[in-house]
């Protein structure tokens, strides 16, 4: 029989080479593989965390910048219109509000603007730790104006005024909002009166004339051709956030109406505003900087609020989340100051 026709002996199949191919990894090789894998995973995690931290930092900075632009535009627009009157400036002020209304923070707007240092009481909101309370050590400012008309509340032109009945005849293109309870101003080329009406204006999209009676007798009649507008008053301050007591927010307390009577309510404008520092440039009363005070000063150094020409505000904004590290290595929020200056357009010459 041929050598190749029979089965191979068993000892021929179990060669040393075949047995070597069936062996697994040694313990040393396994440990080396695990170590290399852990190094690779650690590197990937480090890169991921670094990229995530960078993203959070960039995202936080972008949020702060966006919030700052909003705050500067919103607050700056209010400050720019401080003391504004649709009929012009230098008018005689005649306030015929009720005595209880005059005592409110918005009841006397003859100065157009008034500031409060971080330790001065703001009549619109007390210091405290509850939601919407003012934060101690932060500045505040109250702004009045009667120069802005919007779509929801257009100007009313005075076509007649009956002094014996204290009644206005007004012309306006649209009637979109009730007037009872809101504080109004009526002005002509000589004076401006502050008062409320006894009744509401019916909502009506059609224009035309309408008659309204003031709640109290005006000191002097308003001439035909004058205007009636709603008084706008805002108190800006830093307060405790309504969502998180550990967060500070920029608030605006606005004059409005509650159950047919003048009232105000705090509106949370922007969260994560840590501080607000306000200084003022005084004028000489004729639209030019005062020679005695040529620099910006704090509120307690202002001698006449009616002569303030410009306001400098520094807002300190913080990132919503902890995106930075302190010197000790602890995570922390990042803050940035945003200074801006607003000129009171109605007082410049």
C-alpha cells in the first residue's frame, strides 16, 4: 500500500507548531493592551472635556454679549427719553393728581430723572432678600417721560378744552386702549398738566373726536392744538431673581393700572445682572455742562436733577453657568463689565 493512501498518525497532527497556534495572550500582553487602551480612552476623554469646556466658555461669553446688547438698548432708550415732553421743553409743571397719588414714587415727575446710590432707599422697591426685592449695594434710577407714542397708545390732539367742566375734546386716529386709571399729561406751548381721567376711552379702531373729563380741575386750561399722552415712569434696579434666589436680575418697575387705579409692577427684564453703577453729568440749565461740575458724579452729589445732561451706566453681567476656574481651581461663573453713556436728548442744546 502506498504511503499516502493511509491515515496520518495521530502524533503527526499534534505538531509543536499546531499547539503554538492555539495558545491565548499572556498576562503581560493583556496588561499592556489594557494599559494602551486606557491611555487612548483617557486621551479621547481629555479632548472631549477640553472641547466641551471651550464650547461652554464661548457660549457663555456669547450669551453675556447678547444680554448686554439687549440691556444697553432697553435701558438706554428709557434714559434717553428722560424728561421728554411731546410739546417741547421748559414748560411749567402743573400736577393735579390726587394727594395719595402724588405721594407715590411716580407721582412727581418734574425732574424727569432721579438716581439712588446703593445705600439709598428706592421708593419704588425696598431692599430685601425675597423675589423681586432690591439688592443692597446696587444703584437705581427712576425715569419719567411723556414724549413716546406707540401703536397701542397714540397721541391725542386737543381740539377744545372746557375749563368750567374740566372736559377735553380730543381727536385721535384710533382708540385702542382704555384711559381710566392711567396717569396722563396734557401740554401746550406754555405748560404741562399731570392728571387722570374719570372714564375710559372705549376701544374703537375708527378715528374721530371724543370727550373726556379730568378727575381734578386743571390749574390752567390747555390750548387747542396741544396734546394728551400717557405718562411713562420706570424705576430700574437690580433685584433678586423670581426664578432663583441666588441669581440677580435687572428689573423695571413700570407705572400702569390695577383695577382702574394707577399702580406699578416689577418686570424682570434680564437675569444674571450682578451689579449696576450709575453716575451723572450735570449741566448749567441751558443744555451745556456745568463749569462747576464737569465730571460724572454719584447720585448723592447731584445738586439739581432737572439739569442732568447725561448718564453713565456700568452693568456687570455674569454667565448663566460656571464656565471658568478660580485661582484655587474651583469652577466659577465669569463676569464682564459693560459701560455705556446716554445723553438726555431733550436737554441738550
